[in-house]
């Protein structure tokens, strides 16, 4: 079983669905395809594609995201900002939550996610 990530951010309909379909066709049973999209229509297109192909959609992230000079993710009244540094090869991660502990936990969680995404 292999895991492949398909970065389709910035592409508009129908390209994310078409490229996902092509990637799925090249995969073996049990393989995992992670599809990263920014086009809002992919929330409809990708599940429909999986219904047509018989593939299983395991999870979908539906958090509200605002693109600024980075990313703002809103989660149940809390938010995380991930901003690239203007001069250095690093990200700044900040969070707002109902208390300091929850904010620190969000920052820690997203720092770990960024490290994982970077490989």
C-alpha cells in the first residue's frame, strides 16, 4: 500500500476532478491518494467522482480557509494563521482560542502538520 499526495491547489473545475481520476486509475487497490484542492467545487466533484469509480472517500477537510498572505483556518470558534516569512525560509504559526492553553495546543498541532507536509 502506497500513499500519494496530489497538489491541485489553484486549479479550477474541471481540472482537479480530471487529474484525480487519472491518478486513481494509475493506483493499486488499497493505495491512498491525498488530494489537496482550493476550488470550492471539488467538495462536490471529488465525492461524485469516487461514487462513479467505486473508490472510497475516507475524509474531507471542510474547515473555513481564508487566503491572506498565508492561510487562516477557522475551527469551532478558534483560528490558526500560517504565514510565510518575507525574508527567511520559515513559517510563522499563530492561533486564537478561548484560552492560552488551547491556542498553544493549536500552534503545536499545526507546527507538527507543517513538518509532516515538508517531509
